[in-house]
């Protein structure tokens, strides 16, 4: 589940229907409530979809414009940006708490990456080295 800052409150998780609606909007582009209802592939009340779109708008994930009597919604982030933000928020959550959680995050990350793909572990090491160089350059006057 992803976490996003809504317009003025704390991070809130996305529910399964919210994720499905985002997928529809990424695939189709700007849509109104009826367009989304028609693409859901399951019977769902118009008002349920309308409420879901409004929640996503209030969470800052969707832009909204009015045309006649209908609102049209479009994603504020593309799918790749959303995945990046989701991962970043997840990691930031671990790093914002006590030291044991930080150690656990790093250990689990290295273990998972190493168990999944050795080349990916090499890529992680390369990115760490690049980041260290960037930080060193910034620290020098």
C-alpha cells in the first residue's frame, strides 16, 4: 500500500479500490466518474466511485476540473513517480523511528536484494558509492 500526503493532513494509506482507480486513470487518462465506473469490470455504485475519486483528489493524487456538471480527474503523478514516492515514503517511515528499525530496514533490504538478484546487489552498491561521492562534493567548499 502506498502513502501520500493529502492536502493538509498526515499520510494516509491507499485502499484497494483507490489503487484500482489510479490504474484506470493511468491507462485511460483524464476521466469522469462514469468512465471509471464503466472500466472497473465489476458492479460498483456510481456514488462509491465518486467518493473514491474525491478522496484521491483530497490526498493530492488527482487533479480535477469541472466541465458542465461533471468533474474530470487526471493523475498528478505518473505510475513511475507514484512507485518512487511509495518506496520513498516506506523507507522514510523506517528511518524516522528508533535505531533498531533503521538497522532492520538496511539488513532486510540487502538480504532481499541479494536473494533476488546478485546483479541488483551490485547496482545497489554502485548507487551507494555514487551517492557518497555526491555528498562529499557538497560538503567541500
